[in-house]
C-alpha cells in the first residue's frame, strides 16, 4: 500500500474479521488455576476458537498406582484433586472396598462424610476466593473476597490439622475405614467453626449478589446447555447449574449419605451466575450435613481392618469396580481392576475436572477474552485431576 | 482489521506469524554430563558491568573507599531483600500452600513480597509443585525472562527431588535439573510456616549478596 | 428404564452381547455389557437413543498383556439411575477401535487420552493427537511393556 505525496487517499477501516490473531494464554498465567495452556484464536477481542493444551502436570498417577500397594496409594491419591483431597482419596478406597467386599463400620462412614463435607466447604471457599480474584484483579478489588475466604478456609484447615496432622494433603482414608479418630474437643471446635462460616457466607453473598459489576461479569456468561452438559459428561455444580437434578449423594448414596437430610440445589440458568448460586447453596447444605453428622455420630471402631503392620497387608481378590464420589467439582471416580495381589492391576481416575474442562472449547467461542477468565473460574478446574 | 484504500487491493491482509516454539536445546546436547556442566556456570548477569567495576575501583583508590562500597553494598542488599517480588508460578498442590502463605493469615506482604504475575518484573521464582517434562521448558523460559539478580526457591518435595512421583516417566527429578536453586523447602506440601522459614533464609542469603560474580554461600549461622 | 428392561432390550438388539448385572454397593446398580468391536459405535447409539443413557462418564482402556487391549466406556441414564459399563475386547495385537465421538462429544478428550496412553487409534475421531504428553513423545506409557521409570533425556 503506497501513499503518494500530493494525492489524497481515503482510507476506510473495515472490521469484517479478515484477520485472526493467535494468542497464547500460557501455562503460567495469573489466573491461579494451575498449569493450563489455552491457545486462543481471536478476532479483535472475541474468541473464535480455543485449543486447550493440558498435560503440564501429568504425574503418572495411573502407572504409579500399579507399583504402589493399597495401603500406600491413598495418600498419593489425595494429590489428584489437591484442593479437595478428602474426596480424592474417598473414591480409591471405596473401589478397593467394593471389590474386596470389605465392610466399613458406621462410625467410620459418618467420619468420612463429615470430613468430605468439611472439605467441600474448604474447596468452595478457595473457589470463591480465586474466582473473585480473577474477575477483580489481584491488586484491585478482587483480593477482598479472596482474603476473607482464605481466612475462613484456614479455620477449617486448623480442624483438619488437629484431626489428621496435615493441612492440605491427608492420608485420612484407609481401606476399611479411616485412619484417625476425632480427638477430644474436636466436635465442639467444629461446631463453632461452621457457625462462624455460616454467618460469613451471608456476608459474602451480600457483597456479591446485588453487585452490578459482578452480575455484569457473571450473568449470561458461559452458558452451558443441558444437552451439552450431559453429552460431554460434566458433573457437579456445572451440571446442576444447567438444570439437571443429579447429585451422587442423592441418586447413588454411598457411605451412609441416605441417613442425612439435605437438599440438592439446581439452577436452570446455565451461566456463571447459576453455578455461583449452586455453590453458595451447597455451602449451607454441607453445614447442615456436618451438624447432623456430629449430632448422630455413632460409637464404634473406626476401621474394620487391624492396624497396618506392613505395606503389603491389604490384598484385594480378583475383580473390578467403579466407585464414584460427589466431589466439589463433580463426579470423581476410580475404576479399579484388582488381581489378587497387594497392588492393583489397573486403576483409572475419572477426574471431574478433566471432563469439566472438555466443555471449554464448546462454550468459550463467542465470548470476549475477559470472559475466558470468568468462565474458567466458574468451571473451577484443578489440574491434578485433569492431568493426573 | 483491513485498511481499504480505494484503487489499491480491496483488503490488505496482515498475517501475524504463527508462533512456533523452538525445539528444546537439549537436542543439541550429547548427554546429561554436558547438560549439567552447562547449568553449573552461573548466569553472567551476576557479575557487575565493566563500568560499575571501574567506578568501584575509583572509589577504592581513595582512603576509606572500601567503607563506602561496603556500606553501599549493605544498603543495597537491605533494599533488595526487603522487596523481593515473587513471580506467581504455582504448579500443583504446593501452589495452594503458597497462596495461603501470600494470603490473610501468613501474609508475606509484610516482608515486602508482592506476588507479581510478570516474570520481567520479579526477583524470585518459588517453584511450587511437580515439574514435568512437558512443563520444564516453560519453566526455563520464565526463569530466563526474569532479570538478574534473581533467586529461586524450590518448594516441596516434588520440586526438591521429584517427590512421591519420582519414579514416574514424566516427572523431572527435582527442579535443580532445570534452574539453579537457592533455597530448598521440604514438605509435602510444606505448611506456610515452613515456606516462610525458607523465605527468611533467602533474605539472609540476599543480605550477603555481593556483586563479585559469585553467589553467597548459605548462611554460615545455620548448621 | 429399569435394569431388567434394559437387559431385555439389549438381548433383543444385540444377541451376541454378554450382559452381566452388577449390584455391588460402590458401583450402584448397573450393567456391564461386553460387545464385539464392530458393534461398539452402534451399541453406544442404541444406549443413547433407546436406553436413554445420555450422560457420558468416561472411556478408557485396559492392557491385558497376551489377550490384547480392552476398551471400556461408562454411560449413565441420569433420570432413572441406570449405569451402563460397555466393554469391548480388541484382539491380541489389535489397536484400532471405532470412535464414540459421533455419538457422545465427551468421548473426544477421553479417546485422545487412550491414544496417548495405549496407542489405540480410533476410527472417526476428528482430531486424534496426544493430549497429556508432548506431541513428540515416543511410546505409550500405560502399556504393560513400558516401564514406569523409563528415562527421558536429558532429565534422566
């Protein structure tokens, strides 16, 4: 294109989309969700294509599980969904118990439920904090909810530390029951903690719900239709936010969940705001379940197997089972094939975040770049589960 | 966007080059021994520039000149250690503990550490989580983008040595096979208290940082 | 759609399928159906349209050493609680299988992972390339012939 001097040319700008930009949202980016690479194809500010590259945290869980015994693996299992480590171990241990037809005592089942629900609250607090930080900016207003939510989460992690000894990754679940019992005074501390959290959730809702900026960033963003949700296989708050009334704790109850009364929140919007509403109601329902669990906690042993003296003590006979758990992100499943020895023959993790993330290439095109961050936050992936 | 100039082509298509990631340089390296020798040499930016060297020589030629540079060193090191900006580089579970360290209860901002997303503006890389073979070139690229002087803290057993996943086929057995590390923080994951301990040890190291071309030895008081 | 109804329907349509009911507590009530590889896609379509299993849970593979590979997929009917595990045995030495992507969109990433880990090529998959490992990785790790600590230079 040449412009001659002394010759006026009229230049018209044309945004007919003839130019596409490939932008990399690389494995290191401040959205704080982990190592995820999205190669975005942009037309202007609108995303027209997403190529999701994962695998930056592939830690060979499935191959390693064939070399580790049933006693050794649960604490490694907690590193798949590391934000909700209790529910990660739950699936593996349940699968081994299903094949070996190992009974779990009632007290252990209730302890498992209490731990899993406390973990759900802690995980949702982290989700809320990081999602709001993504949308608001780390040095701007976004850090407000993040710092408040982490303050609440630390109180729950204190409870876990007094129960198990670790803050984030536990080895609490064991084939046959749980590894530790609750110490004296733990039940009262737990009740006090969840009372405080119950009240503070109300404060967060008050900060966010009627906030026009929050609504502008979350309403009608990232709509997942019901048909797409079922076809791709997403689960958890994403599925319930799209109108499907499905919760494993209600539809296929495990570990005495049928003894507890709670409601399953379902929203029909399918957008980020609906998923946010589902998770906020799940906070309250988990608090209800914990209160019921602590009130009705039966006495008895915490494990049906004797204490471990050697790592190869637990042998599971030949068989296979698929055990699934309703984690904070959806259906966490463990497909286990046992061959009679102390180590599994094959173990497959059905990671909730792997299936949840697969929906991104279907819903992101059409949104702006800023919405990508909001959608990713509301999908809430944890890359230990995605890459295993 | 196309500029339509009447009389010229109806649309000028500007195609940006499709970014290609260059092949990792280890393809040119014969074996691991050569790779480790490459990494044992310190980055050149640790040494001061020729201009600065001639300036300090000039100062030292005056009586009492050494006192000036020592006090200046101490002042600069104090400024450097009190404002270490880590690049947000969370990989796995340790990242959650790192976030907890940066958050309400264990606040590191009181130590002057502001987590900063851009590596070009940061001093410290806290490698928190397992380094996989797919991620290692990205990690090296981010580390290369950080300006000198820079430090690296290896957080957690996965970054120290591969951790519980050491025997996996896709896991790098420790981030010190990729970048030079100053402080190793053990744990799986290390609780925020441990990470704070590691960061304070790093601040002690920085206090002894001298622009003489060699990194300081670990704090001799810690044994 | 109860399990008995499903079993009857499957027996009518796919006579050569072996159906085994499972009633272990962890898996819930479910059916495990083994079909020959040629019927893989048509059985999936039957499960989605007739049995109402519209939820695609996962799809994976198992390496049975001398007996060859086996591809497993699980689909659910969320309304009635029917959990259907479909299996197909590819013979020894065979690593091709029809793809489920035309039927369930969720099979996309799951089958890419099976290809990545086992080397199974899915016919009809729109974009079969490695998903978890780098594109130039050599070998398929979850095969029993691949050692867990296979070194990868230079990160030996």
